[in-house]
C-alpha cells in the first residue's frame, strides 16, 4: 500500500499530486495491477482534503484507463502500463532540488556543502 503525502508548499494542486503519486507508484512497481486503492472517503480523511479532490484524481486516472472502479467493491490499479518519461523525471528532479536547496539555505548550508555531502551517496 502506498503512503500518500501532499505538499501544500509545492504549488501543485492536491489532485495532481495524488495523480502523480499513483502514476509513480505504478511505474516503480510499488503499486501493482489489481491492487486496491483506499476509498475516496478514507484517502480524503487521511490527506485532510475535500472528497472532490480525491474524486477528481481518481476520475482522471479512470479516463486514462490507469484505474478501474467497480461499483460497491472499490478502485483498483488497471492493467495499463505506466512509464515515467524523461521529461517527468527531470521536472521532478528540479522540483526536489529547489526544495532541498531552499530548506538547506534556511540552515545556512550553501550549495558547495550540499554537493560535498551528495557525492558521498
């Protein structure tokens, strides 16, 4: 089961963050075909968002045939394959770097120090 988290500081709408996390979960095989997702209500409560936010994300993924909803049973990962494009990977990397540098700068850590530490990994 995927652990969904929303970042209100990212500037990305919450429904889009949910969509991205589901797509990424499928692409990285953290979510598998046939796996059941949380109900709209339970995910909305978990994330502390409006029901319509989760509904919008699930509906968009259903249109793309990524999710399948069975009335009375739940929402499941469909059999369509999802790949993260190079453009998506680069965009995510830039976003992570911006956030990382921003947080580091609050603690007085400059980019040279970050690079030295990152090279250790």
